[in-house]
């Protein structure tokens, strides 16, 4: 973004490829690794007598909640059961 006369903000289009490149990368911070490990444990837990665990992801807009879930879904696509349709 850049300022123009009068204080208005305008987008600097020369930065768009860089911004797109940055947003297309997924960074595995410690807390992200922890959440992915927790999701993996929940996925692997197959005790038929218990209710499955639930996990709620909360956070400010733009911090990567949807990206994290997209990574999880890519690794574990939905399972279709004909008898449960």
C-alpha cells in the first residue's frame, strides 16, 4: 500500500506477485504443528464405544484457520459410507 495526496491508500500492484507467493506458502510454526498433531491423534482414535473428540479452532481473521483445515482435509479426505447416507 502507498499513500497518495490527501492520505488515501492505494494498492501497489508491483507487490502482488510477492504477496501471492507469500500467501501460497504454509508455515509450520510450533503451534501449527501442535494442532496438526492433535487433529492426527483425533483421526487415529477409533474407539467405537466413545463419542469422537471435537476441536474448535478460533482466532482472528487471516491467521490461517482455514489453511490449517485445508491441509488436514487434503491428507484425510471424507470417507463415504453407503450405509450411512
